[in-house]
C-alpha cells in the first residue's frame, strides 16, 4: 500500500473509480493495529486503489471531508466519499464494507 499525497487522493476521487484511503497518525497505537487489517484488505483486493496518509500532513483535507478521528478508512466511488470507517471491528467486517465498492 502506497503513501498518498492530497493530490494523489483527489486525483483518484475525481476519476470516478472506487478506492480507499487509510488515514492515521504515526504515534497512534490503534492506528498500528488498524494498519495491519488494511494491509490484509489490500492483499484481498489487489485491483482496488488503496493508499495511506498521515493525517498530520493533510489538515485541510481532514477538515473538508470532516474526518473526526484516526484511524479512518475513507471509502470512495463515483467521485464521492461513500463511507468513513472509524471502528475497525475485524477484517471480515472491513471486507464486507470494501466489497460493496
């Protein structure tokens, strides 16, 4: 899973294709656990564009998309954010959410 800049995310969002952006902060312990789950998702959906970004470097993006906390998995399709997941219950839970894209 690659690191995405604000421009990377906006380019993918504007493309109209489905994808996911994982937002985190490096000192967040819960984010480290969630990242492992997101990496499994990345392996399960190799054709789905999926990136990660440190939200500390994207304050304007976090504000414009009303990101409330991290970790956050932003799911998007058809040029819209369709869901923001904050509670990473389990890989099967995330799998069901992502397969709907």
